[in-house]
């Protein structure tokens, strides 16, 4: 019996009790799925629920009486071996070994779909993250949101949401002119212009421009700059996309800020917000009255000289997301962007959206790596490419995924390079590789999940204490994924994979899948192969949500 099946069974018992007149509840008071959790003390049962405490008041009774009534109905459900009422009205439920063991077969049959759910079905989400300026390579400052943003998108999709991962290309504004001047100066052997970009990558971009436009140095600076700006921008954006691909991060949309300007979206945004009554003119400038929505001061959209501000582009970009049908917009911003929260929410409110529903701003804290070296190519930064080459994609992504985004983080390269249980990513990946090796050895010994075309599986044979523990953690996986999506916290998946890995290693040491030499192959061997393969599947599914590989061998 899976936790989901138990949850539905409890809900059905409530409905039956209401229909029988035993409980004075309205049908709308009863949840379709009742929350069940593992009790802190496993001696209290396999699962626990506090539903009686939640519904006692609307039912007009005390929680313990309601729990006692429910316990009688639950005890009669096939697969439930015991139901105890604890404390003020908690229900502790024990399922029999056969009911618990069925989960192993269900997981294997579900395959990659195991753990997915429909909790967020119907939700249309735009997630913007990384969004680094295309004036240089991705560096350690972008690494955390690249890993976490992609994993958040994956857990949201696993919970049924329709997610578009979007990269906002900041390709408008003065920094692009400085970028072009930096490449131009390097092409002519000049020094770095004031406020310009240093680093050998500028020289590399110059070579790229020269390859495409061999006569570029023959042009005047005025004629050369727009050519250089376009070619160097495309080359640097290609480098960013290539680095993201190496890191296993995929974006559905790369959205150009410059295209907002070229399409007249800034002026359109000002006009639309003015129609809403939130735009005013003062001192020759155009303002958005964001203080009406909790911002600490009103924001300039168009300066007195007629130039739009970055804030105006932010407003136009938000309206673009709204126009494209995204009811929920999630922004993933760096640690220095706390001040953006209120102004972005003010834009949402001025646009007629609910800032508590239609927009969410997540702030990620800084990450550092002990012993990391500044990039020779970029000059003054730690490049993401170098981190991948040094520590490996899997180690970096897993390490970033296993901590909440709002906690400062320092990675330990010496730990991440260890092939030992101290290294969390190795610990989980090794559990998967070990399970695949166990499956290969079992098959080589003649143990198969199918015999004569029929499934050889007897759930009641999974009755060892380590099997009960492993099954319980496998059964909790879907609820962990759902909670990770709800809270935007993929670290919950990573930490649960470590729990599963530990339970698997203990089971592997205690229970044989393949028989010893000379022993007959039994249904217990075959059934254990199902449990082994179920564990492989859950570990692979979870690692995939984190953008980490599940190796067959290590």
C-alpha cells in the first residue's frame, strides 16, 4: 500500500462515515487526499495522520472521539494490520508486509513516472533565472541559480506545472557599448578603456570578430563599433549557452531586452500603466507610483532626458510575461537584489495582478569554493567552466542542490573529490551504481523478475526489517517531490535520496538477492530483485530532478 493509496483510503472512510450519519461534516470539509507522514518513532506504526485534529471542530466533536471512530473503519481496510489512537487524536497506522511490499512492483512498473504528481496541474509558470549580462563568461556568482533554478523547474514540472524556463538577456544599455569598445580596443592593441572589460576572453572575442569580418580594423571606430557589438555579443552568448549545456541547464526561452526596446514595449508599458492610474509626471520625468503597493519610494520610468530606466524595462518585461499567458512569474535573483522584491511586486500590482499570487521573488545567498582559482581567461573571476572541469558537473550541481537557497554556502573541493561515504554525491550515486551491479549479478546467477512470461513477485516475502525501512523511504519519495515543488526547495529531494541510499546499503548488507552458490533460486530472490530495481528507479528519478547523472558503474 503506497502512502497515496492510504491517503485516499482515509478520505474514503471519512466520506463513508459522513454518509452513515456518524460524523456531522459537509462533503466540502473532507480533503480528497489526507496528509500522511512517517511517525518520528517507527514503533508507533508505518504512517500517521492528524486528520482527526483538523476536522474535529467542524464535526462538532473532540479529536480523540473522531480518531476512534475512524480507527475502526480503517482497521477493516485490506492491507492495514493495525490502527492506534495516540495522544489527543493522532492515528498511527501499520500496514502488513504484503501491502507494504507491493510498492516495489508498483515503482518498477511506473518507471520514470514514479514520484510525479498533479498537485500543480493547471499552473502556468514562467521562471527567470541566471540572466547574466552577455558581456562576459558565466562565473561562480551565477552557478547557484543555474543549478537550483533548473532543479526547481524540474520539480515543478514533476508536480504537474507547465513551466517555461527563461533567460533574460540584458543586451540593451550602456554596458553593451562598453563591451564593444573593449573588444575594439583589444583589436587595435590599445589598453582597456575606462570602465572596460579586462580578461583574455575579450581577445578571444576579438579573434572571433576578425574571423567573421577580416577588414574590421580598416573601418573607422564609428563604423566598426556596431559590427563588433553584434558579432562579439553573439559569440559571448554562444559561450554562455555552451557553458549552461555543459552544466546540464536548459532554457526554453532566451528573451532579449533589446527586442523590448526595438518593439516599442517600453512606451507601451508606460501607456498601459498610465491607463491603470499609476503613472504620473513630475520634474519632466515619468514615474510609477509604486509606493501605493508597499515600495519604499516611487520609481522613475522615463528620465527627464527621455531615456527609459532599467525599471521601465522591468515593467515592460513583466507585462510581456503576463501577455504570454503566464499566471505565475518566478524571479530567481542574487543576494544583492533584496531591493528588487518590493519594486517587482509593485509592478505586478500596478498591472492588475495579485502580488501574493502572480509573482514570486526568490533570493539566493552567495556561494564560494575553497581553493578555487581566478580564471586566467576572464582575469578576475572564477569561471563556471573551470568549476565544471575541476570538480565535475555532478558534484557541483548536487552540492548546490542539497542546501536551501537562502543559506550562504562554501563548497569543499577535497570532500567533493573523495570516493567515500563522506561525499554526499558519491554516496547517492554509488547506491545507484551498486543497485545496478546487484541486478547484473542477480541476472547472471539466473534470478529474473519474470519466469515463463509471468511476473515472479510475492510482496509478503519482503518482511525483513531492512526491507520495511527501505520500502518506507521509497514510499515517501512522491510526497517529498510534491513538498519540494510547493516550497521551491529541491534540497528536500537531495536529502531524501541520501536517506534512501543509506537504507539501501543496510538492506544490501543484510539481504541477498542472488542465492549463494549451490542454493536454489526462490521467489524471495526474485522479489528482492524487484525491490532492488525499484530502489534504482527512485534514485535515478531523484537524481534527474537535480540534474545529476545516475551511473551504472563506479
